[in-house]
């Protein structure tokens, strides 16, 4: 079985799920890790049986590395990804693609110029929950989609994350941190977005770290922590999304799609599973739907596995740079709209590829 070798940069909290899952996928194997804290990289390498512990530069230039997996904080995405692309490596990066539209566009263009693939999280839209929602829409279960609503309302990550400062810097905040899950779900179910508008606020100018070695330390807030946005899809449908780090509790749904013949209750887009519920016109019942695939557990890394399969089989990958860039521009558009007090007209568009029923994620 042909496998592509992956070098992982950034051995923080999110790295474990990638290290665990990539050992299960058919076409990828992690051969090297790097981190600014070499001791942390050595720990991960020992725990997961990774042969090489390298610096980021060494990893990117290593002749056996085919794909660079960039799990650094958002501020480190652009430079490392561009360096890897210019070194002839395919790239898969944690969300968001970058912290600015200009940088994101440069990355997508560099990949195309060099004949390489760039992909980005989230890949949860490849899971059973959102793929089931997509199948229901494509099969006409709710008629013509006319609207959608998404809500990500919670308290801030300083409550649980030991190093939360980057969440409150440029490129952070609830929209850049969690918005990609919801917006990717929007696009995968409703299609491309043509225009956005938003309002945003910063109710608390500083946060207190609640756990870890820095517990009690104050961190300044440099980006909006409550954003209410509207999106106009190319199809004519209207979407609403609210993301917040300022809410203590809520009973709002994760995401709903409204059609002329019914409504779909979409599961948490930060997960791969259900439940998916359907309420058809003329009834007052929510009926849980059978899921269309088996991808229900936490399969973060499915996007890089799909990208590797696409590289080997010369096809389009699904968690692509084009998709991630469209999401990035929407988030940028929300912030610009809120700042300037006017609509933001999208410059990018996106057409999503085939569903995942044609893709086998794991080796048997």
C-alpha cells in the first residue's frame, strides 16, 4: 500500500488526535515531528513511535517528507506553510488557513503555481453527521433550502486552556477559532457565499487565565469576542451565524437548515457524528435519521488522509485550500463589515466536490 510521509509541526494540545488517527489511515504515516519546545516534540515522538525529531526547518527540507502538517497557532500558519510549499511539499494546516485574506490567497496561489495541494481543517464536514444532512438536502427532503442559522455561544477558552492568549489576538476570537466549523458546514450544505454583513463587540477588555502554570495572569483582548453575522448565499438563501466567548449558557441549536418542505437539525459541526433530525412540512415531529456513513468518532485528520488519497489518485481533495480560503474571506468580511458598517462583497467562490461515500478513510 502506497503511503505518503507526513511531517508534523506543532506538538500542542491538538497534535495527539492527529498522531493517533494518522496511524490508522491508509495513505499517510507520520515520520517526523517538530516543536519550538524540543522536549515536547521528543515526548510525542516517543509516545507515538515517530522516528525523527527535527527543527521546523529541518522537517520542511527533509527529503522523505511529502506533506507538512502545520498545527501551530494561527500566527504561525502563513510563514511555515509558504516555506513548505516553496520547498516542494504538500501542506495541510489547522484552521484558519491564515490570519489574513492576503496571506491565505498567497498560500493557495503558491500551491497551484508549484503543482502542489494545500488543505486545511476543519474536516468534520466529511463525517457521518454533515454528510447525512447533505444527502437529505440533495434528495429533496426539505425542498428548496431558503435559510440557515448557526450558534456557537460559550464562555472563553481561558476557562480550560493552559495557554489561551492566542485566542484573543488577531486571527483568534470565537469567529476565527470556532467559526470555520460552522461556516464550512454552511458551505458544504448550502453552497458558495456572495455577500456578508456583521456586528461585533468586545465586552471584556481582558481575561484571566484559570488553569495551568499561568493561572491568575491577565491577558488583553485584541479581537472581537461576540460576532453576529449574516451571509447571502449564491443560491439566494440567507444564513445567520453568531459566535461568542461571552455567553455562560444557551439552549440554542448548533445549526439548522430551513427549506420549503421542512427543517434539518444539524449536529455539532465540531464533531463527526449525529444526531441528525428531520421535521417535515405537515408534521410536528422531529425524526432522527439513519447516518449515511460510518465516520462517527473523532476522526480529525480525515482531511489529510483524503488529501493523500487525492494526491495518489490525481483527483480533487475535499478539505481544500479553496474551501478554507472561502471560509477565511467570510470571516474577514464579518470583521470588516462590523468595522466599516457596510456589506462586504465576497471576491472568492467555492464549488464543493463529491461526497465521501466514494472515499474509504481507513486501511482494513
